């Protein structure tokens, strides 16, 4: 199958994986990462998002992880820093468990996928756009999506993206993942927004504790999408970690 991705910069290969907010949610951050650091940033679009083809066989997070393992082989990359936000963080974690020798490190940014008793992932699909903004950002002012103000084509893409997300991650959790993370052998970093209303800081700490040797960084006044809300706070600890590995 074909994979749609963009690429910018030169240097350390970085596989940057978007979440349910779609590929546009990482575009500006990818541009900045490539401009400010010696990084070759590769940002794939998960099949089915933004009108891309999704073969019927690719319908789970684990299969997306296997797809990106094969993409790294196809591109013949080495020492890859895998960075993922939200479901992208879940994909990154699953990719780290596949044992690819091409991985150099993994960073989970406000990821989902594990089950933490007492700290469930918010049921995203039942929320209004106002509620989504409220749980996604420390300061949701000006960030509420208004479908009525969007062109019909853009509304159709957004609806299709939502359907694709529901297919890949209907519950946002895999009860087996937390225990399986003990098998991650590459250096790992977990970065979290202190105001993430989708999966709170305790959830993030549990993520880090499940990965052997993982570091945990908490970003102040930041929600579920640090690359959009707090790029200045995110890029420093991220590069400090992935640059040397």
C-alpha cells in the first residue's frame, strides 16, 4: 500500500505521529523542529485521514504501528526518534514494542492507549465541539471548532477523520498495553500537559512508570495538544532528549 507523508529538514530522522486532531495538528511544530534543529522530520498521515486511502486490513492501532515499522524499512532510516501525540503516542508505544532495530528512542506526548484505574480517558466521541476544546486546552478561548463556518468540503473531511479515529481507537484504551510496555527497550520520554482534560497527569505518570527507565516531564498551563498550545515549552525538553540518542 501507499503511505502519504511530508518531509522537511535534514539530520536526525524524526517520525512525528499525529493524533485524532489530524495531520494539521503537527504541521507547524514539524516545520519548527526542522528549522531549529538538525532534524529530518517525517510526518505521515494515518490512512483514512484527510481523504487518504485506508485499506480494509489497516484498522487498528497495532496495524498502524506495523505499517510505520515497514515505512522505516522502506526509507532505510536508522536511529529514528519516534514522537507521537494522543493516538500518535499510542502508535509510538506499539511501534517501540515491535523490536525494530531502526528505532533510537520513543516519546509519548499526552498519549492514550493504556488503562489506569480511577483515571479513564474521557469519552471523546460523545462531546460537543465546545466540550472538546474545554478538555483539550488549558485555555480554550478561540479554539472551539465551528463547523458552520467551514466550507462543505472541510466539514466532510473532518467528519471522515472522526469516523477513521473511531475505527482505530473506539475506546481509546487497550487493557493489555500497560503491562506490555515493560517490553520497551529503547530510551523513552513521556511529556504531559498539566491541564490535559482528556487523559490527566496521573494517567501520564502511569504511562511513564510502565516503560522501563522512562522520564516524565510535566508542562505547565498546557492541555492535550502541547504542540499547538505550548510549542515553546515542548520543543526544549523534546530535543534535549531525542538529540543525543
